[in-house]
C-alpha cells in the first residue's frame, strides 16, 4: 500500500516543508487500494472529512496536485464520482479551520452548507468553510481547482467572510475570470517557485481573491439572490431535461429552498420554471429534428422529456409554425 508521502520535483535534495509541489495519483496502485488512499489524501491535504464512492462496482481513479504558495495551498484534483461530507461528528473528531474557494473545471457538483445549496457549473467559483458542516456530491468524473486558505488570513482581509459559504461567483462577476486564470496558471507550474516568489504570489492571490469576493457576493444576512437561484435551477432543469416526471418540488428540494421561494425567483425573472423548461424542451426538440438526429418524432418526444405526443405537437406548431414531422422530413 502506498503512503501519503508524495513525490516532489526535488525529492533527491533537502526540500522545505511542505514541499512546494506534491502529487498523489491513485493509478499507481492496485484498484482495491485506490479509494482508501484517496480518502486519506483528501483528509491530509484538503479538509478532514468522510469520503464515499458513488459507484461501488466501477473502477475508481483520482489525482491531486498541490502547489504551496506560503499562506495559500492550491490543489488540482480530478476524481471519479464521490461524496465528501463534513458533519458535526467529523468537526468534533477532526477540527479544521480553513476556507476553500473551488473552481469547477469539468463535471458538476452539489454543495450544501448553512442551509444553502449551490450547483456550480463549469467556470464557476464557489466558497465553503471547513469550520462548519458541509456536503459535496459529485455524480460524474470531475476536475476542480481548490484554494485552501487559513481562516485568520481570510478574516484579516474580509472580516465578514462567513456569510459567503455556498455562494457562487459567476465568470462574469468582478475579477472572477482573473481568479480562474490565476488558479489555472498556478497548478500548471512545472517547477517550484523560489520561497520568496511563492510568498509574494500567495499574498497577491489573497488580495485579489478577497477583493473579488467583496465585490461579487451578497451582504451578510441577505438571502441568496434571485438571479443566482434561477441560474442554479436552470442548470438543474437542463441536466434533467429528458425526465418527464421532473417537478418543481424536486428542484426546490435539490436546491435547498421552498417551492414558494423558487417560484418567486422565476417570477422576478419574468417567467415561470415550467414555462422556461417547456421552452428549452421545445428548442431541443426543434434542433434534434432540424439536424436529423432522430429517426422519428416519437423518439424526440421521449428524448426531450415530453409525456404527451399530442400536447407536444400542438406546442411545437404554436412555437415554430410547422408540425414536427415537417421539420424532420425537411432534414431527411
């Protein structure tokens, strides 16, 4: 069984502690050892937590590459579907006091903390706090870049940061793209920086990050902004667009809000969740028919989450002025 003593670029000579760049890769191990190795790596280099596989009978693979920049550690992590939970018992057993900012590079995740739920999409940044319970769920292969920051460093720059848990920073928000590019550049370093350069880069990144958080996220005590809630709901709806049994109660429960709150957020956006979902299903159906990606209209009906053929045909004609079979015939 491999240990958690990872390789570093300067393993043959004395190196600082922690090593400037370290890598953990489960593929060097036999399958039966991989997940336990990964679970230990997560606890040692991110946050002490309970980690579980999502698919027990499927091969598991994961990789972590950590770059130490003085007060900040930045980890590039890639992993098979899993769940990462830090509950009250875990907090008592394994205290930890760090703040994390995660950049979604591929895949999707679900973060729950402080009765809030975040569904970050690719390109989004999201904040969470290891001093309070949290749950991460990943249903597919995922890559994230995660910055780990000591609480005292964050508090010195942003005293009211605790309200930021499970808040999403979108790519179009202030400085968000700069943070994303900086995180990516950091984890792609081939060789360690000098100690002084690492310290300066870590300090500069902290200043940039806290400025972005202060500019982008809501004030203490304010509820999740309607536009963020609508955006997360739309992400969930699109991910389940083929499910004819999808209902708003399921969406609200998944996002950790009441059905009334969800409906109010869509109303502020000038629509309803059901109307928006129907528009997306019709648009998908039209694209599949127009591009000839279906053998018949019935296949499109099922693929786009419609349960009633006649209702679909009427709605399609109202939206596009022609019957679905006409679009399919023209594409063939």
